């Protein structure tokens, strides 16, 4: 289920279906935990709604859209939670194995000479540098909190201490090195924002003797690295930054955001990559304004061809939130926001009950922050990375909710 940051494939889909089936077949008694769980009912109801709307688009409108079926996936979230809850004692060993595989993949796939020469490269096994950079970001965050979890739970002892710290630190260093090499400006921005969140929340951590040295060391290396390659960063990001500033200034003066975007599209100094994104976003805004509440469903793709820039090379909108708004409107985006709030509250309640460690809590928060920020400049929810991310995070929220529930029941019985 967590293979997508390393290799971009659909393996997680078949794994998810297999896990749901095995969970129901071997651990059917755990399905009692879903009784009365309104969040599980909400996920299933949304999955049924998305499926019926997709079927209507295919059989009535004769338009299958593109990647519409991924919005049905929440129907599997509760079952994946049961599977994770039933196998929870294997989670740390599984994450440890993942980190060993991730480090090996980074060591073997990193183009050291290309990165040092300032070229655009990407490691691991992805279709393009942006996907690779996002995968590295997820791995970096996971490695950081994996080390903290090991320290918080007493696993940093004996030979394991040296192995875990060496693996984690080398993974973080290589991940940052490759994110620089991937030259994905959206991921750079998301990572900077995420590092600030990690640093700000780290002082709430109970085991600072492990955290503070790791954080100071990581920030020091990052600062030295940024200073060393500042000219190369300016070369790749400078034109986009200037165009973004001009767009912001024009947006304040223009009568509409659409007009400001068209001015930026027509401006010769706007980088081609940014111009393409602005064309996509302009088209998306046209569609959103005609069906803001519930979106266009599958039919959006037919209407896309009638927009101002309908001849764009891509129909991948390069903004995950616009992807949702075009298909399901503010109704869909609101439900996403509600789901995030419910998840956040459940995780915090589990931590309050001492069901999960502080490292697990913060890892879930920070991973979500990083991924949700990347959605502003890429349609990562339509990638293997995004699909598997939402499935794994939802499974974790449900599994942790079940742990809280059983913990509360056990406390009640003792009372």
C-alpha cells in the first residue's frame, strides 16, 4: 500500500482490494467496530454517490471523463481500516522494511553527477521529476518521524539504534538532494512550508533529546545546501517567481482574476510551464462558475473543449482542488474539508487516550500538510501517489479510531 513513493504503479489498488477481502474473510468479527461509526457511513455514502454519478455519466451522457472512478475509492476506506487494525502489530516492522527499501532505491537511482552539475534529474521509479520529488518528500517526512517513533517507544537501543539513525538520516539527506535535483518548484515550496511546520510543532514533542539534535542538524545541512546552490535555484525558479509576482499585482488591479490570468498568459515573459498552468486554471474557472455547487461530473471533459483554451495539451489541471471543484463542486470540496477535520479530531483524541504516540500524531499531521500543499500546483490526487496516500491515511485514521474505541470499552469494563 505504501509502495507508490518509490515506484509509480497501480499495485496499491490490487493490494487494497486484497486487504479488504482478507480482512473480511479472516477478521470478520472486527467489523463490529464499524457499527455506529458515522464517518464510515459518510465514506460509504460518498462512494455510492460518486459511483452512481460516474455510471450516469457513462451510460446516460456517454462521457466517461478521465480518472472519475478514483472518487469512488472512499467506499473502501473503512474496510482498509479494519485490515490495518487487524495487523497493527506489524506496522513498525513494515515501515522499517519500507525505509530500508527506500534507502536502497535512492542509493541506486540517484544521478549524483547530474545533480551536482545543476541538471534536472529524478530518482526512484516515477514517470517524471515532479512525481519523484513528491515521493521523496513523503519518504523524508516518514523517515524523520520513524526515527522519533523509535526513540519514543524505546526501540533506539543496542545495535538497532545505530541502524535506524543511520538509515533515517541518510534517507533524509538523499531525499533532499534529489528534491533539489528534480527542480520541482511546487514541491520546493511545499517542503519549505512543511519544514516550518515541523520545526514549529517539534517543540511540543515530549522526547526532545532525540528531536532537537536531529532538527538542528537537518536545518543546518539544508541551509548550507541552499546557500551552495542558490544560483542554480534562481535560474530555475526566478522567472516563475517574477511571473507570479506580476500576476499577483495584476490581480489586484484587474477587474477580475480571469482577466489577470489572461494578461499573464499573453505576456511574453511568462515561462511556458507557468503559461500552460494558467491556461488550465483559466479553463477550470470557466467550468466551475457554470456549476459551482455540484460540478459537472463526467461531462466536464466535453465542456472543456468549449473553453477559452480548450486546445491545451493536457486535461490534467495541475491543481488538485480545481480537479475536485470541476467534477463535484463545492459540495465535494466541503466534504473533503469535513473529512480532514474529523480525521484530525480522531487522531488527537487517540493521542489524548495514549493510544498512539506523539510521533505518530505529528507524522500524520505533517504528511497531510505536505501533500495538501502540493495539491495547489499539481493534480497529485489523480496520481498513484495521491490515491494511495488518501487510502493509507484513511485506513490509519479508522484503525486508530478502532483502537480508541476498544481502549474506551476496556476502560469502561474495568470501571
